[in-house]
């Protein structure tokens, strides 16, 4: 497959897509909720030319266009569109945070179309109920003035504070309801987990959330924790990219011999 970079039409917008091409196993990267594809550069460099790397910016992130629909289902449709447009069959999906949850649900809906999942610090826990929703809205309104600046550095979307909150509220509910999804996944799943907290979380909250994976690992033999690293949620791809790359290599090797 020839390398390609460009804008891909979907629904009412366009997605900025990069495909390194080549004959290696295709790896498709799914970003954090407000992040762009640039955060994968260290993982991609670590894996090298043995793989075909496909990255894209979600709606209103990075170089992609704005949309009237920023829902989780829209993101699943976007992944379908990218795979179809680039002619990708049975990719390895590597997702960080929001992208990890997307990977679980896409694989659950398409069990015969995925070679495996590497999930980077996403887990089936979320802030739910009215108290959770209000806390999320309060957090994003507090940071409303810096969100446009964050977008320039690939850590925010070109959305209002309330739109950021809407995305996060939906994600928290979906993540909290995802234990059954993880328990029934039939592909191999490898988790790379961070340590500590992230922006908007309270002290120790994320570490407690990661413990929920213990019951998933016990229930589904396809799910394993590949590594627990020192970086926090926000810095894991920057500081511990070798652990993510190793999880991809290990999973690809298991598929080759399985």
C-alpha cells in the first residue's frame, strides 16, 4: 500500500489522515478525547518500518474539520470510514484514554475484523449520575479560557467548554458500563497502565479506577496487563512510549504464531 496523507470526507466534515503505507501489519491509532495524532510519534518511531502506521485526527481536533456531531457513535463511524478508505483489513488497534474505549466497543461490534487491541490507560470506570455530570461541567468551565490554547498543542478540541464537557460526560457513562464489553471480547487485549492522577481527577481516584481491571483480567483470559509504568495519564505516551511499542510488538508476535 502506498503512503498517503490527506483529508478524508465523512458525514458533514473531513478527517486529517496519515498512512505510512508499506506491507507491514496495519496498526491504527485512536487518540485521547481531545488529542491529535501527534502524540503517537514516539510509539511509531519505536516500532519503525516493520508496521504500517495509520493515524487520524478526530472531528475538531488537530487538522480535522468541525462537525455537528461529536458523539461516541460518530467516532466509531469515523474509524469505519478510515479503515474502508485505506483498505485496511484486521488492524491492530492502539487506543489511548478515549481511544482505548473506542477500541473496545469497535472490536465488540466487529469481532472478525480486528487483530487485537492495545489499550493505553483506559479502564471501565466513570463519573456518572447528576453529581458526576455537574463535576465534569464545572471542570471544563473552569478551564474554558485555556482550551483554545490547549487545542494548539494537540490537547484540546476546537469546541466550546460545554461541548468538551458533553464529550466527557458521554465517555464517562460508556466507560462505566463497559465491563461486560471487556468480558466478552474475543480478540487479544493488552493494557499499558499509567500511575497516579490526571487533570480533573482527585487524589488517588484514577488508581482506584484501574483496580477495576482486576476483575476483567480474571474473567476474560484474552485480557492481560502488559505493563504498569511510572508516568501519569497525560504523559504516558511521551515518557513511556517504549512500553506501548513493546505491547504492540508482543501482540503482533502472538498473532503471527497463534
